[in-house]
C-alpha cells in the first residue's frame, strides 16, 4: 500500500542533496518552497563563521550564544538576566 506523505523540510533537510541521500533518489518529490509567517529558523554555528554568514545574509539576527557549562541562562537585550514568561512550547493543542 503506497502512502502519500507530505513533509515540511527544515534545517539540514533543506539541503536537497543531503535529503536525497537519506531517503533515496526516487522516494520524494519537491512540491515547492514555503515561508511560514511569524516563524524564524534558528541554529547554532561556531563564532568564527558568523562574519561570513552575516556578509551573505545581512538581515540575519544573532539571538544568543552557546557556552560550556551547566544550565540555561537567559538575558534581555540590555544584558540583564531574565526569565521567560512561558516555559517550553505547546506543539499540539
């Protein structure tokens, strides 16, 4: 029984060559590209790669950094420690 599965690719799966090597040459069809209003792709990268990325994509926003240690520490735009008003994300419902 053949299933019709729609998959919204994001992150590393947006690289079609990588996706093809994972799922197989003839096991998918690209239906198009989409923009999700109100959402932003977030990722981490080594600090040494930031300047090159900013040169290629001037509108990129730096929203934080990852440092060695324990726990999660959040700071506002002024650098003051803060707590989020909502903890976690309710994916369904």
